[in-house]
């Protein structure tokens, strides 16, 4: 893969850094140019020049561009999914699935162009009426993480473009390949010069320049980085949307369907190598069912096949990068030091290639006040916390420095509804894993897991538009 930046409709070459496959550290995947502040400013200027034209761009034509981009993502799902799997380490099936999701998102926002919101009100003043219209925010900077390298750039870009904004995308330097293909697809779909720009560069320089120079920044990443983004944006009064980390609880009650509970906990905790902001990291189990549930969960986690992302029988691919791999091992060491019992995993796994393979890890006898239950591991690591009853389970679930997703397994409608109402998280999952979401409804957490409006679905219009209230004196008729 020869990556390029895309600024003002021009491809900018230059190989400066290389990515390697986490499945095989000897396999080179891509070479990319590293842009600096000047390129970020050039992209912002191009996006600003293109803004008036894109705001008044014919609605049907704008919708058509997004639809064609979705069509191309679908047509190239195997190729993009394979690149994603090689560069990030998701299994091929997960990589293709994520690309198909990105295509669906473009199709959804192709329709949103035509459903652009607006409201009309009667006025208290005779002969007047009031129009509330939603206008583009302007130039949007999209800053994205490595763990969903096609879906997150797609849902930020498609929504921003649909509501009439121009975009500068800065993907994670760890996995930039899919963003390059997205730029290629948008260019081929007919996006006008400057409306979409791609700048590959470090968060500290390019990210900061984009936040300062854009009208709005939509950011997904770690909570600490999110705080920095918010601070930088405060100085330039840039509108901010943050999607950040999670430490998501999954409760299993005495009356749960155990097969369902085990499968939901296993999928939520370990699929996609646990590198999902909505993954289940705290499994909270009531005491009567605790031992039976844990026995089954240990048997289930042992069945996962860890291996090369492209091998057809792999269910859990490698950890995405060396830093994350080292942090995961440190996390396990800390858990043992704190007195947690290692029920499964916690060690590197040998595979046919030299990759970053970690066994899915289950920790027992953990307490909610242990450091391992306070900080996001962002790896294939889950801890079980034993509690007395539903009341204590909800209290433990909510006693957390994150508020993204939360889940419960129960056959009691009453318990499910009580949890739904009392959970402090932005997402509640009943008898289904904490991870996994639909693209046509709002997605996001509450502070400090999220800030400044929801993503996906029509709810994203709140962030990507500004309200204008117009009073019209048409005279008494
Ligand atoms: P980071 O916060 O490290 O980076 C995210 C992006 O921000 C990258 O593009 C990075 O650039 C950039 N960045 C880094 N520093 C700055 C800065 N000072 N100003 C502006 N941009 C900056 O997150 P990761 O990529 O490591 O992703 C993992 C994190 O993302 C986890 O905490 C996870 O929970 C969270 N996440 C949240 C989701 C949600 O929707 N709530 C979904 C997916 C992930 P670069 O690294 O290239 O220098």
C-alpha cells in the first residue's frame, strides 16, 4: 500500500513511515507520507474555499456522491477488509464486516441529505411566522483512532458531508490505509476539490492545527487525549464532539439464561481482541449464579482460536500494536498484584508467524475498587466482580469513571427495566453484548466517555449543523 495525502483534490506523495502487520511483524503493509502543520493548514484552507460551493451543491447530486461512495465501499469490501485485517489485526471477517458497515453508513447519509431537518412555527405576533433552519457548521476536522479504521472515518465523514460541511480527516497513524482508500473512493465518486481532504500526521501537530483552524472537531479516541482536544478547542471556540473510552459493565443476574449470558459476555469481552470502546471489561455476577456462570465462561473462553488475522479459523486476531500489547501484559501483572485470580489467558500465544498474540484473559475475584476495574484496558481482558443482588450490581456498574455502554442478562422484565432506567451509561444492552451497534440510531456515551452530541443516525445533525431562527413578517393575511 502506497499511502498519499489528499488535499484540494490533489494527491500528495512521499513515503516517510511504514506500517507492519500485527499478525506478522516482519510483514510490511503500507508506506505513508507524514504531513505536518503546513499541510494541515493547506487542507483547512482548501476546505474553507470549497465550503460555499458545497453548501449550495445540488441536493440530489450530493446524495448521489454519498450513495456512489457507499456502492464503491461495498464493491471493494473484500479488498478494504483485507487491508484492514493486515494493518490493524482484526480477523478478515471482522474487517470485511466493518467495511460493509461503512458502506451502509454512506447509504444512510445519502438519504439524510434529502431529509435535512427544519421547523416552522406560528408566531405570537400577528402577521409573522418563524423558521428554524439547520445550517452546516462549516469546516469539520475529523480525528479518528486505530481500532475502527474504516467505520469511524466513514460515519464522521458521511454525516459531515451530508449536512453540507467540508471535511479534513486525520486518521490514526497506526492504521491509516483504509482512510487513503476512502479518499480514493470519494474522489472517484465525484466529490468536488477541497470538500474532502485527508492529512496523515501526528495528533500533536496535525491534530492541534486542525482543531484550532476548523469550525468543529469530531474526535474519537482515548479519554485523556479527548481532554486535550477539549482544552485546545476551548481557546479557538471550536465546536467539539468527543467519543472516548469505556469500562463497560455487563451484569449477570441469578435468573439469567446462562447460555445467553455466557455468549454475550464472551462476545462483548473478547471479540475484536477486546479493542472496542464498548467492550465488556467488568462482568458483574450475582452470588447464587456466580460459580455456575464462571465455570461455563472459563470453558467458553478456552474455545476461542487466537491467530493470524487472515487465517480462516481465527476468531481473535492479534493485539493491534506493540504499545497496546505491552500495556495489556502490564495490566494482567497489575491484576495479579492486586489479588485477582487468573482463570484463563494472560500470556502471549505462539502462532505460525511472529505477531502480537495474546490469549483472551479472564480474571476472577476482582473488586470494583481495584485499579484494573477503574482503568480501560482496551484489550482482551475481563474481570468478574461478585455481588449480592440487582441493587448492588447497579451500584457497582454505575460506580465508574466512564459511562459509555452497559449491559444486563436477566429473564425478569422488571429487573431489565430497572437497570435500563438506572444505568448511568449512554448505551444500555439487555440480553445482548455491550458492544455492537446499529448505524441508524444515536451512538455515544455520557461524560467522561462522551461529550458534545451523539454520533450516527439522524441525531448527528445536532452536532454537524448550527441552528438559525428566522422571524418573518409577511403581514396579516
Ligand atoms: P488516541 O486518543 O491515542 O488517538 C486518537 C486520535 O487522536 C489519533 O488520530 C491520534 O493521532 C490523535 N491525537 C493524539 N493526540 C492528539 C492531540 N493532542 N490533539 C489532537 N489529536 C490527537 O486513541 P487511540 O487511537 O489509541 O484509540 C483508542 C482509544 O479510543 C480507546 O480509549 C478507546 O476507548 C477509544 N475509542 C472510543 C470510541 C467511542 O466511540 N467512544 C470508539 C473507538 C475507540 P496519532 O495517534 O496518529 O498521533
